[in-house]
């Protein structure tokens, strides 16, 4: 079974051909429930997202801020398993035909088995994996199986990454490069910062992969700011917060994330 790395590439290329950045949304699997999480992803796609990252909830999410930590805790207390993550990918992709990736720390994959994980993700229609804590120098086994199953390997770069390090990461990665806009954890912020534009410029100088920016983007104004220099705009905490703010009202939560996606989809279109 072959994954959807080609669909991911085509989606990013289509956005570029339309002179805009792609909108990439993040939502954890199993939040607020497995079924509710799947519905939320469909709503985000319906609102205008091009790509979705499905988070694999983790008990020690070192890159994630308090909003996503709260969602992960809800999912874990609900008993979410890797099988639920795969089901989320499958149902979201089948319903929309759009690329769905998994964002996960390395430990759950290592324990589950790399071959098993990549095979199941490809069978579910997944486009690949974002692996924020997997060092490139230790990624050969993962990349071998990901390539075998047609899955993208997306690495994360940060403003602190030196140019030589950026070249190593982009040479090993596929699909796109996830550029963290600042040092720190996920969460909404008043400003995305100038470091992001410089990081995108330096990363592009090392490879032809699209560079997508995340961490801190929460509204259409910030999305437009990032879309001016990046190939994709990644938004996570703002979507999660909309569901948390709905306080258990599923219909309200779905309406809220659909509305936010529509606002952000306008923002990434680079219009004055």
C-alpha cells in the first residue's frame, strides 16, 4: 500500500500556482473524542484548509504549549490509541480526498514498530509524518520505511538552526520543511516575529522543498503576514482553543473551527 506523498506535493504546488500559501491545520486525534476529532478535521477542511496534521497525543509533549497539552490530556484520558489515530487519518482522507499527515514524537513509533506504523499509515491514506524530536542522524530506519510506503518525512527547523544543519535536514526530508517561527512551544502569540522570514530564506537556500511556518499563527492577519514569505501557514493552538472554548458543545465547536479555517484561508491568499 502506498501513501499519499504525491498528493501532498501536488497540493502544495497547486497553492503556489494560485499565488498563495497553503493552509495547514493541526488537531489532535481523540479530541474531544475520536469521533469528535474526525468531525473537527472534516469541518476544518470544509472551511478551507488544504492539509491537516493529526496529532498523536503524548503524555510529555515537549514542543506543545498549554492549549495542546490540555487537548492531549483529554484525548489520553479518553483512551486514544494509535489505532484511533490511523482511523482518524483514514476517515478524514476518505471524506475529503485531501492530504492528512500525522505529527508525533518518536517514542510512540519506536514502541509500536517503524514498519508496522508506516505500513498502517500508508494503508490509511496518510501523506506522511512530522517528527519534531527525531534527529536526522538517527532517522535512517524511519526514512527507509517511509520511502518504501510513499510517505513524506517532515523535519522541523528552528531559528537557532545553523545553515550547515539546515542543509543536512532538508537533504534528508521530503514533502516540506516545518519551520518553527520562534524558539519555544506552540501557542498563539501577538506577533509571529521577524525570525521566521529569515529562517524561511535560509532554509530555501539549501533545497527546493516547500517551507511551511508554524508556531504562533492564530488569525487571518498573522496568516497573511506569514503567507507573504512562506509556502504554507500552519495553525494548531487556535483551532484547539476554539473547541475548548465551546465547552463540550460539539456543534458550536465544529462551527467555530470551520469559521476560523475560512478566515485563515482568506488570509493565506496574499491579497492587500
